[in-house]
C-alpha cells in the first residue's frame, strides 16, 4: 500500500486488532493540494492543512482538527463530523499563531 505525498496533510483512520496492532490504515480526511490561484494560501482554505493536536468529542462524534501550517495564512480549528463526514471551520487565528488547547 502506497500513500501519496500530500503537503497539506491528512488525518488517518487506523483499524486495530485485540492486541492493538494496526491492521489497516486509510485517510479519513486530507487537505486539498489542487489549489493555486496565486494567493498566499497554497493549500485550499476550505480544507485542512497540516493537522496537529487532534481532540475527540465522542459524545457528539466530532473530531477537532487544529492546524499548524505554513500553507494557510491563518491557521484554523476545524470540526469534522464523524457521522456525516462534514468539515466545518469553527475559528481562525492571527498570522503565524497556532491553534492549541486542552
């Protein structure tokens, strides 16, 4: 199995057996590299870019995806609905800041 390079990054889903050994890995959501209108953002601003510090809200089936990227002018915090695979940008940060939290 070959994973194609994606400079905008991906979040992967892992299947594991009862010994917690990974048996399968597949992309859950990836950034869009096919974006090049000459703007300062070299990854699509309507998609993730370099996800970092993921958090799960299991009671809502929401995966929070913060960014730490040089490919968006403003980093974003995304909410990915694991039930219907919808991605929603819920906030952005000032230039050169990173979304973090507990």
